[in-house]
């Protein structure tokens, strides 16, 4: 048992140093253009393969058990009793339009339980299979963690249904392990309901500070969340002074600049109030005023607004990743890992924007109360880097998913020519070479595709609503057919895009095209093009090269 304990602690310490990180944006119904609740999420990890999970609704005999494997690692943790009836789940959304996302922030290391059975990923998918509403999901997650032990570090969890949007933040209780058993297992936690008409976000930094202690309609929390902090020496003030984030997940310059700055970029783009005063904090100064948990937006957001925010590279801010020489000669808004580097005796950082190259999958979940329940949930799903990947709409009453997104079709170490993850990666890797040309064209095609699908789903809504009124038993079949066929068609379209980009941009050139998009020929042969265009590099890059080489390249 001692060997197992040491191994678990090592796994935990490695988790604190990982470069994995995720971003969630939360939109309450009153802040969205169509009255839907929305949660976006990017599952960012250098080892995560982008697939769409599907757990069909199922009945189980009494006494059934469910085996628990750590999400993203497949490490066996144990087993717990299964419920008699589970709900259908597609991705991070279930048939009742419950949406759950997350971001990890680590937190105080002494709070990790090496004997816990349930990691954060398992808790999310168990809640999706067992809960109908956001409040039920909070109860499922916290009660299961208390009963069987929590096997992860600090987490922020986004939870939304058709009416409410919540942020749940939790971390394990400091363990007291006797003979291999933790007699102090479970989680300390706080959950805040966002006021309708507001937006929020979290990105690997604890966000809940102070909270109301007698308002169960809008705030729920573990009864020992404050007393436990006192016991561990994490808090010494009065109850009303308690801050969950400061006690269990204190911020520092690194976590603010690499994490909270992403939330600031979202608020800076969409908040009704001026967010400039929070810029010093976002740039990494923990002594400056930190951002509020939520803000009112200046305009109501659409699905595309949220999706495009997930593609943010700090454009138009002091952290704009295309403006310094690190962007190279083609304005690449990425910096390869590690996050920091040493040069001339100083430590420097690479910006970490919302859009990042190491995304496994991402989504915008849309939970809608203004259409029939079977029609309401749409899971807009994409794989790989959000900035170069298209979303496909999947109705959450669907009975099947496209094989191009399915678990088992390839892996991070197994290429599959029928996997959307690998196809999207092929296009992204090519776009990174000349981002201001290839990346810009990919983005324009994504915009065209998603605008078309948004309009198309409005028509599908109407048809499905009519079917629901007359023959409700056929709604799921109709929406399954649409969702699967649309995803399959997108895969084929992106295969054609992959080939087209290679032909057009081969060898650093850009082939000339006719108004209809076909490639021009030289006027003598249909298979020989005229001389291509040579777009070259940015002025900043050319000046930097000249300065670096002196007169060596001067004619």
C-alpha cells in the first residue's frame, strides 16, 4: 500500500507541472441572442486525442458496478455501484440538455487524496449520465466525490441546463490516510449560479472568491469549506472574509498571465463595462484588482460569437501574438512549448491564448428552452485547434454519431485516414507554415461553413418541431440522420480542402486562380500553371533579419 501511495503522489506532482490547460466560456440565457444557455470548452492537452464520446441510455440490473478509469490516462482507479437507469450522453451534453465543461487549476498540493477513486473526468461523465439539471449535476458530483474519494486536483466546472448556468469549484479535502484508507475523503467546494443576463469564463485558475453564505437559490457550498481551510492553515480571517480561490487556489504571476488572461480577453471583447482597469492584473500582477466572476455583455452573444471567441489569439490587445518577432515572417499566433524560456539570465514567457495548438476537442453546447425538449440540445463539436477546425452541429437526442469522430478510429499514436482529428491536424500543421495566407483561407472557409450550418439548423428545428407535434417517436431518428450525415459531409469537404491547399500553396508559392476558384493555366496547357505569386514575409520579419545579419545580405 505504501508503494501505491508513493506512486499516486508522484502522478499528482507531475500533474501540477503539466502544460495541459482548458478554457470555458459561459453564457446565461439572458445574455444570448436566442435565449439559449451556452457553455464552450476546449479540452487542451498534448496527449489527448479528439473524439466524440457516446453513451446510450441504458438500464442496469440491481447490483451492477461501473469501473472507473482516470480520464485521459486510462489508469484504473476502482469501481462504484451503477445506477439502474442512465441517460444518453453525446460528448459533454446529455439528452436533457445538461452541459458540463471544466478547467484544471491544481491548487494547494496538500489537498490531494492518493486513495481517491473518482477523478474529475469520471465525475463529469457520471453526472451527465445521472442528472437532468445543473443543480442535480452539482449534487451528483460532490456527493460521489465525498463517498468514494476525489482523485484529482483543483477544478472549475461549468454546468448548464436550459434555465441556469453554474460554476462549481472544488478541491479535495486534505487526506488523513491510515492503513491505506483516507478517513477524510471528499471535496470542499463552492457553486455559484450566474445571474441571468451575464457571461463568465474560467481558464485553469480558481475564480470564485467570496460568496453568499445564506442564499441557496444562488450559491451552494460544502458545509466545511471554510472550517477545513482554517484547519489546514489556509485561512485565518472571519467567515465573511473567506475567499475560496485565495485559500485553495492562490494566483501568482504565472497562473494569471497564462490562465486568467484568457478570461480577461473574453471580457475585454464582450463586457459592457471597460475592462482596461483589469489589464495590469491580466498581465500578471497579483497585487492588482482581479476581475469579477461575471460581467454583463454589451451585446447578446450568438453561437458564432462564442465559437469565434474560442479562436482568440489576443487580437487587438497588448498580448497580440501576431505582433512580435516570435510570430515569424507569417504572423503565426502560436508559440511552441515550453511556456517559458531562459535567455541572457532572464526568464521569459510565451503567451497562452484561448486558441491553442494542443487542443484535443472543443465544443459550444447550446441548451434551448424555446423549442421542444427533443430538439433543444445542439452540441457544436470540433476537434484539434479551434482556430483551424470547423464545428459540426449534433442534436443531443441523436442515437448515433459519425464514425469520423468516434472513439477507436485512430489514436494519438495511430494515424487514421478516416479520422476527423487527423484530417484537421493535417490542415492545421500546413496552415502553421504560412498562417497569414493558409490560415486566413482556412478561417474564411470555416466562417462560410458555420454560417451555413447555423441557418440550416433553424430549418431543421422547424421540421423537427413539426415531427414532434405529430409523430414524436420519429424525432430522434430524423435528428440522428441529420447530425451524422452533416458530420460525414464535413469530413469529405475537409478532405477536398486538404488536397486543394497542398496544390495551391506548395513550396511557399501561391497559385493564381480564376474568379470561380479554379486554378489558372499558362494559356498553352491545361495542366501547367502560370508563374505563381510569391507573397514573401512581413515587414517586421524582414527588418529583423536585416538587423540580425548586418550587411551580409545587402546587395
